[in-house]
């Protein structure tokens, strides 16, 4: 397991920093407000490369807001203001020379409810590829097979690639959305409660998928399910009211939290 | 106070006791009944007109003999029995095509097999008997004459040669009729059931495929069908991109503030503006304004006779496009609003630009809604008459707006329209009795065209949905 270099133990600003070559995303004093109403307050956090980092916290604490900030989806909403910065592999994502569509390709995002496009399974996975450059069909087919295999969906859909994606079950749809994201070979995959709308078996499949994917890329997982966070993540960050309360190795956060607030939340004594 | 509240309670119970579903069902049944009555009326009156009707030879008490097709009966005033209307044709001889005969005056009534009915280019129908055919000095009678006419009429007019029919009317009036002026020849009383059905089919086909005759009270409606459909297609081609782009702006691009809201209300209210107002606008702006300017700039050598500065196909299509624009905008906007934001975010999160998101995800999903808008627009435009009277419809257009002559589509030409044709036939014909069945037939045709256009679009929408396996 990757060990943090330093671990500041101040109760107000829990900071773990990683060596630059181990750090994928670096969030520094990031502050975000919807129409003047703060949703994230001075967040400072490093996300390690090729690890699964879980964000937990009560509803409305800003987990989704943070994920959307990393993908710059807030650009679509002009009532959002922010300051501080987020760096991906050392590059400031809000820098003027940063190409937003390229950033979004590098930072994939999977939402709570599966949102496959109303096209065939094949076209769903090809969607991101077609946005970039013209590939020979053979090459594209290979990438699509690879992406569907990585998302543990290939065996289930290989005979019906050209059927509508909306005919798949919810769990299959969510894995299709993951495959669609993987096809453009992102560096980071942001998962916003990817299994909360799914049945238990589909949930287990998604969790296994997440564990397998971390050899390829960095994963950030938002979840409401404590067991899920404990099962799949290496690091866990606990957010409350838009602030980072505690961040550490998952084992440590769940077995031996430093703060009472964290312990209360994990053991279900508060919501 | 108490009796009142008790009374109202009782009424509520009375409604609750299973009566209200019946009330709703009754309303549906009534609407369906009215619709069925409308279609039945149009179908029987309109289609019945093409049936080769039996001709009667009637002897009156006065000794006169009349040959004609009985059409209908009405009671005479003062209980004087019934009066029957006969279509007698022979306008050149009698001065009228119709004759009312009191039923009590009829002493004998027969249906001989040798009665014939001809359609001629001047004077309309002839009803009477065939005496002989004179062809190149030869005189044919009996079966030989019949065979000669049948084969001659089956050939194109240029190869018919010159021959004359010798005819005789009921009152013994002899007539020499060049065969080249005859378009149709029938002996309905001698026809078998099967022959009548065939003749009916042929008559319907002629109605659909031929141009009008005798000031729109005879002949077919093909130019009007063609004009209607062409105008509707042109209108759809104009209104669809405009409406869709406007809806995209309102729903996807504009900031959702008070102004957008006002614009939206304005668009919805435009749909309620009476159509004649659009006609006036089209006349003032398109015909006189834009059309006049085009004439001044490009067709000045033909002035003062206008080219674009008068009503025509282009201006009519533009006016109707304006009229149906709100329908398309509203329907498309509703379709766009139904698309979940998750779809848009999904595309953007994969690195799509806003334009790519719109064209690759949002618009395909909104296509069924757009089609619904176009269906509604087409249905409205195909039946609209009032604005067209100001901006380009003609009672009788000398040339079709689409022909083999460069530039093939003549946007400046006047055109014929089924709705206006209907109006003109009904109110401006000289022969009102002849117009009545044509009015019903034209109305039925107009309903059928709208139905076909709608079914096409509905089928297309269904197909698109099936292809995607969704129900959006
Ligand atoms: N589009 C938005 N406009 C305004 N406020 C929002 C918007 N999205 C989220 N918020 C607010 O921001 C806070 C954080 O929301 P969110 O990030 O969705 O929480 P979580 O995902 O942790 O449940 C909440 O108080 C929520 O009401
Ligand atoms: Mg959330």
C-alpha cells in the first residue's frame, strides 16, 4: 500500500500529501459557491494515482459538487463561482491554456443514474471516440471490445452490439456507461454513487470492476454506503458541510478515526 | 345552513356513485359519433357521385318524354306531393342540365338499356340515344357502332380520326357530335355490376388525375391536389429548420429569465392569431414589400406586369410557414424539455462540445417531438384557405408550378389548392346542383390528404422510436 509522505495531525486541516509522481489530482484551497451560497469551503486534498479514493459524507455535503468541479461540468452553469485550484497531473485545470474538452476526456465521469445515449450499444461506446479523430473501423472495433471487456460487459453484449442500449438492465447500463468512458482512455474516473440505483448483484459487479480498474487509472468514488467504501477504496475522505473533515487510509478512517465527527458518521450516530 | 350542506353532500355522492365515468364516456361517444357522421356524409355523397347511375326514361302526363338521372326528391308546398330532380344534361338543347318533375305528373317510367350518357368538352353531358356512327363516309349502327366507339375512345385523341356520332334526344332532337370532343361514353343501364364497379373506379381515377372543366363544376382536381401537396411540402421545408432552431435557442441557449419566459408566452399566443391576419401580413410584407422590390431589381423590364409582386407559391408557403411556426416551436421545445439533463451531461463529460452534444444526442432524441410539430403544422396548413386567397391561390391556374421547363419549380406562379377549390366550386359555380357532389368529394379528398400526411409522419415517428428502443 502506498504510504503518505507526511500526515499532518492538526484537527482543523487534515492534510496528507503525496510525492508529485504519486499524486494524480491535487486540490488546493478550493472554494465553490452556487449563486453566492458556498458548497465547498477551502478544500485541500491530494488524490493518489492508481488508487481508489472514496468520498463519503451526508447528503448535500458537496461530494457531487466536487466531482463536477474536477470535470469542469460547472462551466455549464453560470451561477457557479469558484476560487483556489485543482491540478491534474500538475496542470491547473482552470488555466487558460487548458482545453476543456480534452480535460473532460482525461477525466471521465459516471453519474448516479445510468445515462446511456439512445443509440446502439456499439455507438454508445464509440461516441467519445468519434468525437476525437477518425479511426479505421478495425481499430475502433478493437478499442470497443477492449473497453467493454474492461467494464466486464463484453460477454453479455457481444451478440447484440447493434441493439439499443436502453434495452439493457440498469446494472448493464451502468457498466456500459463505464465502458463508454474507458473507451477514450481517461486518466481519472469519477464515479458519483454509481451503484446506488442498482440491485445488490449489480452493485457487487460494479465494485469488483472498480477494484480491477485501479491498475489502469485513478478512481474517485462517491458513495453513501459505508461498507462499499470500506470494501473497495484505499483512501477515504469524509466531507461535511462542504469541508474536508478527515482524509486517510480507508482502514485507518474506518477502524480508528481521528475525529469524533467521523466516528459518529461512520457508526451511523448522525446523518 | 344545514339543508344546503346536506344537499351538496348528496350531489357529491350521486356523482361519486359511478355516474361520472359514464358522463366522460358519453362525451367520448358523442365526439366519435360526430366524427363518424362527418366521414360517412362525405364518403356517401362524395363517392356516390362517381357511381354510374341508372338513367330513367319518363313519360309525363302531358306527353313529354324526359331522359335523365334521378337525383333527389323534395316535397312540394301545400301538400302537392313530391317533386323529383332529374339530371337531364343536354344544356346546348334544353338550356339547362336539370329538370324538376312533380312525381304525380309521371305516367310511365322505364329504364331502357340503350340510353347513353356522353361527356363532351363544350356543353358538358349529353343524355339520350345513339343512332349511328359516321366514320370516313361509312355509317355504322347497332353493335358495330358501340364497338367502334369503345376502341376509338381507348386510343389517344390524336389517332381517333374524324368521325361523328349521330345522336337523338328524348324529345326527338337530332344531333351530330364529333367524336374527338367526347371524353367519355357510357350506357349505364346496360352495364353489369362488375362493369359498374370498374366504371366507378375509372371515374374516381379521372377525378383525381384530370384538370377541372366547366368552371370547376366538372372534371377532376389533380392540379389542386398537386398545388396543395407542393405548397405544404415547401412550407414544411421552410418552417422546420426555423422552428427547430428557434426552439433550440429558447430551450438550450437562452438564459432562462423573465424575458425568455415572455418570448415563450408570445410564441404560444401567436398560434392563436386568426389566419386571415397572417394573410394580410403576407400580402403587405411578402407580396407587395419583398416581391415588389424583387420585381424592381431583377424583373424591371417586365414591369408593370408583376412577376414576384403578386401572389404566388413562394409567398403562400412563406405565409403558411409563419402561421405554423409557433406550432413547430412549441412542440420541439416540449420535446427538448423532456430530455433529461443527464443525457446532456453524459455527452459533455465525454468531451463533447456544446454543438456536438446538441447535434449528436439532444436533437436525435427530440426528433419525434419535432415530427409531431411538423405533423400538426402540416395538418393546419393543408386545410388553411383564408390567408391563401390573399397571397397566391388561383381559381384556375393556367400552368402547374412544377414542370419540365427551366427552372422546373416556378415559385412565382399562382397555384390551385383543394381548400380554395372547394370554396370556389361551392359558391362561384354556375351550376350549383352539379357542384354539390363535387364539393363533398373534394372535402373527402382534403380530409384524406391530411390523414395520409399525418399517418406518414406518425409512422416515421414510430419507426424512429422503435429503432432506438425507447419511448421518449
Ligand atoms: N445546481 C445547483 N444549484 C444550486 N445549488 C446546488 C446545485 N447543486 C447542488 N447544490 C447545493 O450544493 C450543496 C451540495 O450539493 P451536492 O454536491 O449535490 O451534495 P452531495 O452530492 O454530497 O449530496 C447542497 O446544499 C445543494 O443544495
Ligand atoms: Mg450527490
